[in-house]
């Protein structure tokens, strides 16, 4: 009787999860199919394309007269990589200090950081823009620098998850290293970091994805400087009324293309994440 009841419950749970998985995958499948659709326009009568083609991907990278997607892709990749490096260092450094060091106003700073993270970042975008304009970072090639500064500057507030991970590492390891003559920097780089691969991977991924998908700050700072647009702005422009009929299927192709770097980064770093977790279990 118990086995029968358990079997019924398992069937219901798995059926429910299968429905949720179908709902979650349906938009992704639709975007991929639309990226290969031969007929133009955003209004179609069928879920599956009537004809399949690679012209949408070819046009996305070859047509540079109206919407220069390769330039947007290069801009976003450069900004995301630089932001990822700076933000990862900021977050891990602050998290290590909050976890391991004791100093005046430590708890006050942590409480302030928690309160500030409750407010969305775009609330400050007008003030941030005028600050960047006053510093001469809102025009020309300095727009890329401005975006990197904007994405990196507030990253240090997101230290709570990394701090929680560092708290799980026994402090006796640090004490043993100090007895052996290690400095705080050596403890951070040679002791704590090798034991923290999972949180490093998490921080790298979140630091890269943030600028890669951001639209609000990029739109405010770039304004009409088309040569410095990011992919988020480019995809948004493809849906404007003057472009949507000719660029709608290219929009779907672009959505597929911009997902590749994130997926590749995750697949590449997943191995180190698993190794870090297995190492933590063994420890």
C-alpha cells in the first residue's frame, strides 16, 4: 500500500515537473526555430517555420549599414570581460575582509550595504550619468570606460554570498598560515582562494552576465552613439517599428548568438566548480 502511494506521488510530481520544464523550454525552442525561419516579419500563423534558412545569421554578421551587430558584440564582450575581472576581484576581496578581519564600523558597513542592495541600481542612473558627463566619460571611446566603471563600481556591495562561503572555511587554517609567517595577502591568494573555487566560479559568472544583458545603463550612457552600442541595445533596436519587419528573424538569431558566450563560459568553468565542491567535501 505504501509503495503504491509512493509511486502515485512520484508520478504526479514528475508529471508536474515535466509540465514546468515544457513551459520553461517552449520560449527557447521558439526563439531557436524563429532564428532559422525563412519568411520575414513578426506576424506568422504557425509555430514551426515553413522554410528554414541560415540567411538570418549571415545577415546578422554581414549587414553593417543599418545595425552593426558585430561591433555591438565586440563592445559588449570587451566591457563584460573587463567588468568581470574587476568585479570578481572587488567582491572576493571585500567578502574576505568582512569574513576574516575585525575592524571599527564593520557591522555598520555590512548593514549599510544590505540596505543599499535593496534599491535597484537604475534609480541612480540620472545622477551617475551627470557624474560621468562632468568627468568627460560620456562621449567617444570613453563610453566603454564609463560602462566598465558603472558596472564595476557597485559590485563590492554584492559580497554577502561570498562572505557566507568564506565563513565556512575554518579560521584555524588562517591561524596556521600566520604562524608560518604568511601575510593576509598570502592567506587570501594562496590559502583561501584555492579552497573557494565554487564561489569564485559563481562570482565570475554573475559578474560577466550582468553587463552582458544590461540595457538600462547602456542605453542611458550610450545615447545616440551607435558605434558604442551593446548587444542589448542592438536587439532592442531590431524590434523598433522601422526595423521589425526586416530584422525580426535576425533578432531571434542575435538572441541565440548572445547566449553562446554565457553557455560556453558556464560549460568551461563547470569543471572547476565540480572540482572545488569535491575538494571541499574531502576537506
